[in-house]
C-alpha cells in the first residue's frame, strides 16, 4: 500500500557541511512528486534522507522527522534496513548486479526476505518484470546476465528489482538521465502506471519530464554557493509551471538560471 510521507524540520549534513536546511513537506500517497532545482541544491541528499541512505555516507547526519504514515523513520528502535526495504530506490545509472542473471537480479531481494520456493519466486519475478514493462523483452533469456541488456532495459530491470519486494514508496534519482528518448518515455509511462500502487518521488533536471509525470513539483534552491539548499516551494505541478508563487521558481523554470 502506498503511504503518505510527512517531513518536518529536516536538515542533513556531510560532517560540518549543512547540505539542506529545515525542509518540511507532505507527499500524498499514490502520487508522483518531482524535485527540481539547480545542481548542488541538495535534491539527491534530501531524497536519500527519505529512506535512511544518507547516513550510510561517512559523516552523513540528519536532523528532523520523516513520518511514513504515522511512523517516524528516525525514531529510536527503527531498523534502517527495514526502512530501505519499505522505501525503494532507483538510481541515475542503471546498476543491475553485474554477475547475476536477469532472473536473479529481480529475485535477490525476495530471497533476502526469506522467500525460497521456486514457484513463488517465479510468480513474483514475472509479475515484477511485467510491472516494469520488461517481461516481453526478456522472458526467453531470464538466465542471461542483466548486464547484457541495453541501458533502458537495465533501468527497467532495476525498477523491477525495486518493486519486487513491494515497497510502499519508490524514490527515483534522475532515473532517465542515462537513457535515450524512447527508453525515457517507456520509464515515464511506467511511472504513471506504478503510482497507483506506490508513492513516487522523482528527481529530474528535465522540466518537460517533471511536467509530464508529476502531480506536484518541489523547487529547491541555494541562496549562495556554500549555503545549504532550501525548499523554495511545493505545489501542483500545473501551478508551478504556469504561475509559481516565488520569483526564483519562475526564473528557474523559464531557464533564466541554473
Ligand atoms: N558524499 C558527499 N560528501 C560531502 N558532500 C557532499 C556529498 N554528496 C553531496 N555533497 C554536497 O551536498 C550538497 C548537495 O548535493 P546533492 O548531490 O544532494 O545535490 P543535487 O541537488 O542532487 O545536485 P545534482 O543536481 O548535481 O545531482 C552539495 O554541496 C554537495 O557538494
Ligand atoms: Mg543529484
């Protein structure tokens, strides 16, 4: 089931450097939210605080709260490994496990979750590959290495791997930036289908993509180099692109900087 994300007063640091400052926002379940803003304003950092990946970086530290429905991901006693299973992530460069077959790439997380029966694994692998719109292209070569697929196919394989474990939220950091326009459209269509089941957050530098796929858009910015990134505004995507409340948002989307 898709879940609501409620962020309040969130700041993130790399050792002494504060990368993002005091971010609060609500992300509705079963919606797509796009994060936009100039390079270095902390979009990836913020995304990684939503599944406790930020603290994996040496010196990475987080202040504030992230509620998933009612549970604080940073509450005492919350296991970060469980959080990362609940909040899945797809990265900029497709990163299938290179030595594993297509099948095993999708099954690996399921096996970690204790699913061992071949029949059950087969069912979920097929469902996930279908969900990622990849099944027809790979069903006759499931035993072949995932690294032998095209870039766009590899990215859909990574999406299949992420959705196989039935996360409640799917975070995507520039998932199309290494892809050609056709593969990009395939991923965008897929995002539209997946949002029924997952709450989706996507970082993108492509304004058209943000406008095409997202329900709401958040604009982040830096006051100056070396300053932490801040959330400038978040609103309906249509409004952000037609009539934003803040001048800096308008300047950014109309290409006047960034
Ligand atoms: N591993 C790291 N160690 C130290 N500082 C980091 C690290 N990763 C990012 N930063 C710093 O944190 C700030 C935010 O970086 P981040 O990668 O989150 O920005 P971004 O908005 O995703 O940029 P881009 O659009 O280029 O991907 C930057 O000042 C960056 O230099
Ligand atoms: Mg980034």
